[in-house]
C-alpha cells in the first residue's frame, strides 16, 4: 500500500472507499453512454441496414463503429472528457482539502489534449499517417481520457462530503435566519 501512495495520480486511491468508486462509475457510465450515442447508435443503425455484408454481426458492428469515428470524431469526445478534469482539479471551493495529485492530473490532461489536437489536425489535413495508427490511437486517447476522468470523479467524491456540506449549509441558513428574525422582532 505504501508503494501505491508514491505513484502520481494513483497514489491517493488508498484514501477512497467503494462508495467513491461506485458513484464515480455510475456517473461516468451514464454520461459516456449518452455522450457517445451518436457513435455506437449510428453503428447499430448502419449495421442493421447493411444487407450486403457477409461478415458476422459483431465484426460488422465494429466496422461500422470504425466508420463512425473515421474522421477523428473520437478525439472530440476525448477532449470533452478531459475538460471536466481541469475544473474538478482546480476548483477548491467548498472542499475540506485540495484535490490530490492536482499537478500530475493537469499535466496528463494537457499532454492528452496536445496529442489529440496534433493527430486530429494531421488526420483532417490529409497528412500521410500510418492507417493502423489512425485506427487505434483515437481509441487509446479516448480510453485514457475517460480513465483519467474516472479517477478525478473518484477523488472528487472522496473530497466532497455532499451530505455533510448540505447539513452545514442548512445549519448556517437556520442560524442566519434565526439571527435575522430575532433582530426584526426586537
């Protein structure tokens, strides 16, 4: 466990509990299913409409997914997954402690963004790039971006005690209201 604590970005996972992971997983799963609906939904419709293919259904579906992201669209989804990480890491308002591993998270986000921008630009301008690289790299970037977002959500869930924060705000409001009311009565 001590070795894990020394690894940037992953080191603070020992602070997190199952609930932090579960809530992050549910949030990530629901947002990514809906966000990527145009990719997997389009592939599903295209697969259903394809009457000429002789390949198996799963292989046909994967080919249609490739077609859905063949112009670099997956880089845009990766970038949209990276954006919230910057906000989560840098927004320390109403938190009992700082976001763990803030600097390594931001550096990795910037590296993923720069890689996405460069390869997206090369792909869109028609620069000669290995087609196998162009097929796999966007998926690697997307999976890396979503994984980093998952970690940021886990850490956020660990840092922010939402029920405790709500209780504190309710108590503060009640006290302020009582003070104001008592002043108005006297």
